[in-house]
C-alpha cells in the first residue's frame, strides 16, 4: 500500500533557493552535464518512435549527439553519433530510417545496425587494421513502460536498480499500450533546474494557472515520493471536473484499469533528471528536458491516449492537449521571468515555503549529484 503525505507535512528545514551561479555559471552547467546528464538514465522518448528496423532518432545531451535506433532483430540500440574514421557525425537529420546500415557521409565507412564496422573503402592494404576493432561507441539503452532511456556513463548503474522505486508503480495506467496523439516542442529561455523546481510545486498555481486552479485546488493532494531522485504525488479534482481539459470534461476512455479514487486524481512525478510524468484518468502527458545552456532548455511534451480514444471521433484529445499547452506556456513564461530575475546582481537565495518541499528536495538531489 502506498502511503501519502501532505506537502506541508514534509520538513523544509530552513531550505533556501540556490545561489545565482547555479543559473548562470558555465562551469557549474558543465559539471551538471558531466555528473548528471552524462551519468544518469535519461528518458529519450517513446519506443513507438522506432517501429521498423533502421528507424532512428537523435538525442542531444549537452554537446553529445546519440543515435537511438531499432536493429535488425527489433532490439533497441544507441551509439554516439561519431564515425570511427575521422569522427564525423553520422546523421544530421533528427529522425528517419537508416536502411540496412549506417553510412558515414564523409568517406563512406559503413556500420551495421549493431554498430559493427562492415565497410571501410581502401583500407585493405592498411597494416594492423582490423574492422572488428572499430565498432561505433555504444550508449546503454533500457525500456520501461513503453519509454526508452539512454545512459552515456562508461559504467551505467543498472537500469533496474536505478528505477527500482518506480517499478510496477504505474502498472494500472497501462503505459506500454498508450499511443502518442500529439507532441509539441518548446524552446525555453530558462535553466533546466527552474523548470524542474516549477513542476515540483503548486504554490505558484493560484497566481500562474487560474484555469488549472479551478480544476484542482492548489492545496489539494498528497505526495508518496518525497526523497531521492523521484518525487511526486497527486492532486484532487474539484467535484464535477472529470479531467484536466479546457472543458473540464474527460477527453477519452480511461487509460487503464483505474480504481475509483484515480478517476478524480491527477498524478505528477518528477523523474530526475529529465522526465516529468503527469497521469490523468483519460490521458498521460510526459515532458523530457534537454539543457542547452545555463539559460536555455529544449522541452519536448507528448500526450498519450488509450488507442480506443484515438479511434473514436466522439472524443476530442485536443481538449487535453490545449489545456496543457496553455498551462505549459504559463510555466515556461514565469520560469523565463525567474531566470532573468535570478541573473540580477541583486538576487539572493530566498526561503522556500513548506509547499515547495519537493523543489527543495530537487535542489538537494542536484547538489548531492555534484558532490556538494
Ligand atoms: S569520417 Fe566517417 S568515413 Fe571518414
Ligand atoms: Fe505550473
């Protein structure tokens, strides 16, 4: 049985917001890439982006580009997007189909979908050159609930261990079988941490999200994960509201076999360091965050529905998509304003309220990851 805590029951212990350099310093940004984004498991998107052998997409992690693909046997693999000859990027397009193998555009070295070098023109007369010794550099891949994860660490923590807290936690939401109805990309002029902190509290919901606050009172709900890299819980919809949509009505069939209590709740989980998972009775939204600089983050947001919803014209998935696209933009805007304010010479760390205990917990996770 999962136990839940009110956000305000969690000790805040005098926590203050991070100091300015965490939002402005290229050195700290570099450390975050090194110790967090190049070390932890990152959500790269849904498995069904790759349906046929040779299908691929690119994931950009800091300065690194990773090729995520489906191999001949239907398995998922990932490689650095770097040729073993002179290092050139193998793929430029963000997604597509590679065909039966991967060919470098520079001198046509060719790799199998399993990463092995299978062709290298005019190398037969090279001494001490064995193609078997020049495969693409692999990146670890894992799949969980229909999502693909990558890890660029040399010795990644096994995914099952890293994800043990979450394993089985969302089974009732039927995540592997849901289908993406819409994806919207956002280019946000704010540090990635401001976006994570923002997602982790609803203290801002009254002032920033009037429509959301009508559907779920900002102080409603409880948290079941309050420590460590994964935090979150649920909020409760007001009587008469069926989902988080423009109309307040539900916009699809239930995503899974949900108990009665879940039909009036929205669950929000911040999954360190790059995934935000929001589970509604009739759809699931997930964000992936990709830091681009101290004051820049690329965000991809997708909405997942039960296939029965998408095949039924009486449902209008856009009702949910529009609601969150509006709410997302409200969040990004206030985070951009926050970025600008925090950059000021006048800014000093401020006190977190008890309603921001999960934001404070997120900051601790960042600091712990950086060894501070
Ligand atoms: S750099 Fe790729 S084949 Fe030369
Ligand atoms: Fe918000």
